[in-house]
């Protein structure tokens, strides 16, 4: 994935010369100094309150034009448009950041919460995930308002406080919007953090930016096998652990065939002219006609496998015997499934229970977040987001995709026409790989400024 020189793709960096990027970087640094880590019930309110105060103080025009609501630690900022009949635009980001991994503190060149800034970078936890987007969205709106540009369309900024943990804040804010009858044409939330090497999709030499219009589902299923224990000299019928292992094998062996969702079909269609390697090149000339073959081929490649399969990872095993000559009692295993958009928990449970038939092993779902709705490349906002990305990132193919993890965005499906998960900031793949949830998280001033330009242009073309 490395080797992409992102800066070679930056274009139109001369736009908005009167935007004070220096000050914008300092404001971001101040936001990074707020240690907004969510710890459930033990969460410290103070850093969140500091961040809220900072937002109010830093963006006077936004503050004057908008209503600020603190819903718990979550923040809802509504800048009313002059035409209330238009559906609004929702800009998302989360305030919370993941903690520094214990033991890695000394690996940080700058303290993760110092809010340090140098000639090149703004340093700190949250620089890429995702206070750059939170502050960048405010910078863009402030810029428009400073120039006397009043949005026709209402702009709502919704900043949850626990995306990295429970995502309860987003659920709460979305419910509030729904209750008020607020309807958004589209929303913008985080997605992939950097540019993608097109080789992943068979398009060698191309660089991609993806707009994620769905997300995979999440399902944990616990398998239980009953055991009586006892001496292992007569394991008639197999020990509970043996039966559990057989059951797991049966589930793995009966996994559904890989398939192409409508989104991945569109990804391949968009890239077809650039795919030179065979047999993919020939197959993608008729994506629908060759969907099964393309899916089977994609499933053999590590990077594409999660995009064409509902995956299963057997992650937990509990209850084995403590001695080699004693059979275990009850044992259990937990499988984590990641569901392709369009696949439900019922689909997975039907597969699992069919595989378990006659084994005596039971399956119980323990945690489930459904896959996202599949939005469309012709849906509201997609073309405008693609245009803004294309304007500032030269020779980059903007393609639809979906995220394999989860974000807050899914909570807003009921109030939103189309959900676009895409980060306007494009750091280097190395910065993304080491910084996000890792060490030395930082964003270059240049990357931050370019992302703000994307957001200003996007707002200019959609809300004015
Ligand atoms: Zn995030």
C-alpha cells in the first residue's frame, strides 16, 4: 500500500488564499490537547467541556449563526438555512479518541495530548481519527459565514462522544433529529483515511479515493457444547471440545459462496477501463454476467476478500480441560462474523444452525449491528463529494465502496437520504498506518489545509 506519493496528487492548493491555515492548524492543535477519551461510566467530562468551549470560542460566526446543544457529552450544532423547505446537510465527526496504547507512551515523539505543532505537522491523538474532520468541518462553515455567505440549506454538525466504544451518542443525536422531523439530503462521515493503490482492485498504476456508501454488519455468535467431563480413557462420542471443533469446521466448510454486492459491481465497473490483468480484465467487461467468477477470483486475494465475503473469524475458545487425561465439561467458542451489505443475522444464523444440525452444539447470537443500507452513486451528494475530491486530488479515481468496520453514520439512516463515508483529508499511507489508533498520530499542515478546501468547495456547491 505504501509508495503512493499523495502530495503529487494534490491540486488547486492556491484556492481560498484568504483562509488562515496557520490559525486553523493552531485551533486543531488546541482540540487535540483535549483528552476526550470515552471510558463509559468513568468518562471524565472536563476534556469534552473544554472541547465544546474551544469550538464556541474558535468559530465566532458559526457560534453566532447556530444553535449549540450539548446532549450529554454529544454536540449538536444547527446552522439554519434561509430556505427551511430544503432537506439539510449533516456533517458528522466524533469527539472521542482512542487512548494511547499502554507501553507505547515513550514511542511518541510528541506527547499525544500536548497539542504540539511544528513547521510541518500538527501532532496528537485524534489528528487523523477524527478531530481533523471535526474541526475542518467547522473551519469550512466558518469560512463561508465570514464571507457573508448564508447557507440556503440548513447545516447540522453532529459530533458524538463515544464512536470508538458504544456509539450511543450518535444513536441519541439521530433519535433527537428524527423526533424533530429533521431530514437530511445526505451526510458526510469518516471512511477510508488515505488514498488506495488501485492494484488492489486489479487497476495497476491507478490511485483511488473511495466513497463508502454502506458498511458491513457485525455479529458475534457463541457456540456451546455440553460435556460431562470424566476420564479420557473412554471418550465415547467425542469430548465436548472435539464436538465443538467439528461444529466449527462444519460451519467453515459450508460458508456461502462469495458474491458481488451492487456497490462492488459499481467499483469494478468504474475501474474496468483501467484493469489490465487477466482474467479480470475480460471478466469486468460484463460485471453482471460474470459476477460469480469475479467474486470467486476476488475472494482469493487478501485485500479484496472482505469485500466479497461475509467473513467468519473464530476468535474465542473457553472451557478446555486443565489436564490432558481429563475430558472438559461445557466448552464454548465465539465466532465474529462481518456481514456483507444485504446479509442479515438471520441469514448467518440459518447457515450456522444448518451446519450444526445433529451435532448437539447450539448457537446463540450475542452482539449484532446490522450491515448498513446500500446507498447509490446516483444518490444525493455523491456526485458533489466526488467532484470536490476530484478537484483537489488530481489523477485519482473516485470509486464507491463500503467500510469493513463500523462508524457512527449507520445510526442516522432513518433521517438521511444518503450516507457518504469519506474523509476529505488524505495523509500518506505511512502516516495513516502508524498513526490511526497507533503512535505518533499527526497530520501535516498541508494535508489539513487541503481537506479544508475540499469541505469549503463541497459546502459552496451544496448548501449555498
Ligand atoms: Zn474514527
